[in-house]
């Protein structure tokens, strides 16, 4: 049994330690001593994320609820200034002077805390708020002030102790004798440090690969503040229309389809009508693209798309969700991320050949692309995209690989710009474009 107090002390010591190596060593020594069954939950407790981001869970404990539970067990009413402080600091102070205690002294077990916090997140339906409060109250009644501090931080999702993904990768690598770069790469494939730590313990960290239904970290694109200068790049480049929608990763496994945002949120349920279209595509795959809402030939603002998702698919209008597919990362058991963008695009065209239709008309279509060498031709393509009301283009290196969780060196977002910076403004045409932009 690992006392939760050891985790709280490690987090506290790491938050006070200025040297990065010393912080990594603190966490590594804790992880190294764990039995296999404790590695995943303890790594998650250290990171403050008790489940993968794509799981449909939320803690559902707001600041008011936490304050009410602390008032109940301590008999104190926090001042307005204290209420605005860090939730961990507030919990530590109020538990220090609590009036209620358990009948007999107890030691909180780390796995007990882990399971209790996950149990809070699983409460649903009538009476769920009461049950959440009861579980949290039981934990805080048994907790020392330092334990209460980190329980409160975890509950509110505000660890703020300087333990970012890079430091956790370093700690896991040191604990289990694995190159931290391999740990970071594994985390890009499966963004859950609990799972990554367990694979590192087993010597299987290099075995993590792309897998339909489990999202991976997306590649980030550079953004240029001077877009027309960026368009002056000499050499062969692919230019893909950026429609101004929501970037998504789409997974198909047998007869199931999953949609994930760039933050790895599972948004499949509100897009089940679009999933019925994607399921017509043959094979198992992971592709990337933009989710857009089209109404009367117009692309609706991003805020409307987010609203549709938050309303779980309900909408007052007649807008239709569509997918502009732009990249293919996995196909029928094979990772494609190390292949060139040009090869991935060719594979994407083949995969969608019997389903993809016309842009802004069909539910699933290929994002429009032109491969150009002439900077003037590239500028004209960008100008036409802006004239049509789109957000801009993404410049892609035809030879570039897909860098999971990293920033591409050559690919770049070239967004919309003020009218006076558009050399084609005198030749702008009327086009429905995006409503409300």
C-alpha cells in the first residue's frame, strides 16, 4: 500500500524545487518503487489527469461545492479573499482547523484516493451532486492538510506545480530506464501518462502505435504574421484550403466512427449523422480534416459549430455538418505518419474515391488543394480562397512527414488578413463564403 501522503509530499517538494533534474528525480524515485498495479493510477495522480482526455468524464465539482464541503467539515467560513485563492491552499488551511474528524485516525491509500475521485466523476442522474459531495467530504475528513491540498487541486483540475508533460516524460524515463524521447513519442501516440508509464515499466514503450478509436496528439502548424511574405517561398508546395471550421481527427474501426477535437475531446455523439456518412468509407483508418457547418451554401462561424457540439447535436437551424478531409495518418493496420505528405494525400484520395463529393455540397469531401511552384500562383490561390470567404490556406511540404505532437518545420498556416494587405483586393468577387465572419 502506498500512502497518498507520499504522493502529496512528492508533489509539494517538486513544486518548491527549482532544479529541473531534482524535480524529475523526486518523481522517478516514487514511480520506481511502485508495484506494477499501482504505476498507472499513481502516474495519473501525479499528472492530475485521472483518465484519458477522450473519456466522457468530468469531475463536476465547482469552486462553490468545494468551498461548501470545506466549510462543513471545518466549521469555518472563508473570507472573500480566501475564496479567490488557489483551491489547494484554501483546502490546506481549512482542513488544518477542521472541527469534524473521522472516529479513528486513518491513512489514505493512494489507490483509495484514485478510485474515490474517479467515482466522483462517474456519478450521474438524480442525486448525483449529493453523492459527489459525500465522496469528497469522506476523503477530506480523512485527509491531512497536505493531502487535502492536492486532493482539492486534483478535483478542480488545477495542479499548477510545474509538472508538465516534458518533466513527467523525464521522470518516467529515469524510473524505468527508458530514453525520455521515447517516452515523449509514446505519449504522442497515446496521450495518457498512466498508460505510457505502465508500458515503460514493461519495456514496451516503443510498442505504442496509432490505433483507431484512440486519438493521438495532432501536429501543430506554424503561423506567419506576414502571410504574403510566406507565400513567396520558392519550391514545390501543396496549398490546402483552410475553411475556418473545427480541426478534427476521425477514426473508423469496423462499423464504428469516432470524432476527436485537437484537445482530444470525444465529440462523436453530436456528430452521429455525419458518422453515418463516414462509415460508408471502406477500411479502418485515421484521417484528419475540418468539421464545418453548411447552411444555404454558407459556412457558419466556428462558434456555431462549437455550440452545436455542446448542445449534443441539437440545432434550431437547418445547417448540415460536413467533413473536409485533408490528411491520412493510418490505414488498415499501417501507420502512414512517416510517409511523405504527398503519399498520404494520394492514399487519402484512394480511400475516399467512392464517397467524397463536391466541397460545401457533399457531407464528406476532400479539402481543395493545389500543388504549385510559382509564388505568384500560390498568392492567387490564397486570394481566391479568401474571396470565397474561407479562412486561408495551409502550405504543406510534399515531402514532409507527420510529426505527432510536434510542430512542423515546413508546413504553415496562412490565414486571412486585412483588406489593405491583400494585393488582389481590387479583383475581389462576391461569394456567399462564411456567414458572420
